[in-house]
C-alpha cells in the first residue's frame, strides 16, 4: 500500500505558527454544489440558483421546496454526522433536528446559496453537543464509552486495509477532544478545505488549523501501520 | 514514529448515506412535524402586527363596555361601621337611651362607637326634637323584631352582601322585604342595595327609615340619604337631608360635617342669602370648625361677585326717582338686611 502525506500544507512547519491574517470566508459567501450527493462543499455556480430558488420558496412555507432541499442535502448531513461520531447512533436524530432547526431559522439565512454550508454548521454543532454530553456522562461513570461502528463508517466495498485504517484512526480519534476530533475528521475524512472546516465549526481559520494540527500530531505519534510497505 | 505513517482515507472507503433508507425515514418524521406549526414568517408577522392591534381592540371594547354597562359595585368586605355588635332595635334599648341626658353641643362624643351605639346616641337627640315627618307605625317595628332572623339578614351580618341579595331575591325581593322591615332591617337593606349598586333602592329604604323619626337609625339614615342624594346630583334633597340630620342629632358625630355640607350645597346653588345664614349657623355651632375660614372666604367671594354682577341702571331708562343721590341697593345680600330693618 502506498502511503502518501495527508496534509502537505501542515507539513510546512511555519504554516501553523504564522499569524493568519485571512479571515474565514463567511458561510453565505461559499459557492456550493447543491446537487452533489457527495460530501464536499465544492465551489460551483451552475446549480446555485436552484438552491436559491428552493430556499426562497421554502421561506414561503413551500413544503415541496423544503423537501427538495432535504433530498438534496440529507445525504451530506447524514455522512457528516456519522463520520464525525464514528457511529450511526443518533445520526438520524441529529439530521432530523438539524433540518428542523434549519426550517425554523430559514428566514435568518442571509445568503440562500449557502444553505448547504449553513446546514453543515448546524449538524456539526449538534454532533459536538452530543459528543461533549456523552463524554461528560462517561467520565462520571453514568454511561459506557460509545464504541466505533466500523460498518457505519466504512463502505461495504472497502478493502480490508481501509477498514483497518479506519478502525485504528477512529479509535485514536476517540481519545481526542471533541473540537480536535471534529476538525480533523472534517479535513481528512470528509475532505473539506480548511476554509470550509472553519465555517462548519464556526471558528476562525487559525483555530481550525490549530485544531487540525494538534489532532494530526497526536495521530501521527500514535498510529501504527497495520501493513508495512512491500507487505502483501 | 512520524505523521508520514498516517495514510490517506479515500472516499471510496467511506459509506455514503445519500439516498439511503435512513434519510427517507428522517423525512417521514420531519414531514409530520413541519406540517404542524405555522410558518415562522407569517407567525412573526401575526405576532408583531395583528396581535398588538387585536389587544388594542379588545382593550377598547372592554373600556366601552365597562363604561356603559357596568355600574360600580361596592366592595362587600368594606363596611363603614362594624356590624358585629348589632342588637335588637326596639324596646328596652330605645327606652334606656331616652333616659340618658343628651350631651350638649360642646361635649364631644366618642368617635369609636359602634353603629348601634351611634344610632342610640342619635336617637337621644331625636327624641326631644320636633319632626316634620309623619310618625312611625309601631306595629311594623315590633312585628319585625319579633320574627326570626331571615337568611338575608344572617348573610348581611356575615358581611356577604352579594349572597344576601340573592337570598333576598329568593324571598320575594327587595320591595317585599322593605314593606315589612323595621328601621334596623331597613338599614341592612340599605347596605345590600348600596353593595349591589342600586342607589334608588337605597334611597327608598332610607326614606322609609326616616318615616320612623324616633328610631335610633333615623339620624344615620338622614346622613346617609344626604350623601346619596348629593352623589345623585339632587342638591336640594341633599341639603334637606343634612338639615334633617342636624335636627335629629345636633351633637352627632357628623353634625359639623352635615352643617358644612349644607353650606356646600348653598354655595353650589349660589344662594348668597342662604350661604350667609348657614355660615353664621356654622360659626355659632362650631366656632372652631375646620372649614369656617374657607366658608367665610367663599361667602365673601360670593357676595362680592353678586355685587359686581348686579345690573347697573341704564341712564337712558332711568326713572326720575333714581336720579337721587341715594346709593343703589345691592340685590340678594342687601335685600334681606333692608327688609329686616323694616
């Protein structure tokens, strides 16, 4: 298996330390691909008006338009919730609550084109709240730590190496703080750009970078490759 | 160990939930909840625009209805006088009271007397005074005291005037009870009528009390009647009632107030002659009266105003007799003085 560097921009030693003067791009300025069933918030302009129209109609209590928005972004929200948590437990509830909150606060969305990023930030906030609550209850001995559901995260068609990799990475992520865990997951599991990570976590770009770097250092220090290079 | 060993997680290795059964299940739940509440924009528009307007309309309607159709009700728990020491009205107490000497005008009377005590003291004064009212019928008085206490009377004693009114209505009504009531019972009926806001019935009952001038309640009835008539705008009737009170109880608790009310009524009518007479009476009976200075100023102002408003003789229509050097006679105030001299 050919290993590659995960974070070339963080491998530059000076990058995380130098002051970040660039403000995080607001969510309402992100250009999204609403129709994409995948997980990224890719800049695009071809399908943007459609999201705008749907949001505008949904603001006028058009349930059909909101359903179209849901169909378009539900996969993204579910992927986000499951991948951050490492389990499908409560993922449906989180997505349900996120869309309900989005529907209630739809009038507050300034740029309707940023619906996907806005929805993602709601999902991330809900997941973070749940992770923190479970961690607190677990530290108090009230509940047992939540196990990782590898089948919920890994594709059924994933090769064994990838499954082993995911299992080990998620086991390490469980020991990190919620913010570091979320930042790293968004960056290297869900493959979002740094600016998108900052927006999804509602923090500055510098904070997002710092969290990712902290998690990256920890994972790099504790990760043990299951298959050595050249090994079949 | 370095981060060089951390491999990349490919997208293909991750499960994709797009179009999954989970998302369909979530939408089924979500659809039910989204259909229930009103849209946020419309709801907030209703809250900020229509709700204040609706509140204003409701408030205005309440004010209009209250002003036109609801009469002020007396509070049932507010009583001018304690009623716990009430005793049978007729017979021995009246006789006992009549034996006691009446205190003079300068002798202060105890202010903390109960209603019954006050009515007894008033009866002392009334027993020796002549009355212009028709005499009482003793049969009704005695008959009423001999009958057992009715339900409405018990409720009045308990202070529940609303329930007393209902009981009274169930026993034939106010007028039936008033026809056969003793002065004491009439005063209870007056309380019920006042509590229920029926001023007319209260006045009728008070007039019926005054038909028994020897009753201990007569002076209090006269005072109360004067107050009610004054509130009703019947100033002459109020003045007459206050005059009657002063005759029934010249040294009563409200004697000074009654005299002052008489002056007030005369001042309101602008009757300078009557004002002069009543102020003189007030100054004589109550030389340290609280409103004496005020009345003298008002009297002076009234006389001065009348003097200024007196019609000046028109030189074109003056009769030859008026051309003499005699000063013009000031009407109203000066006229009685001149007639007195003759």
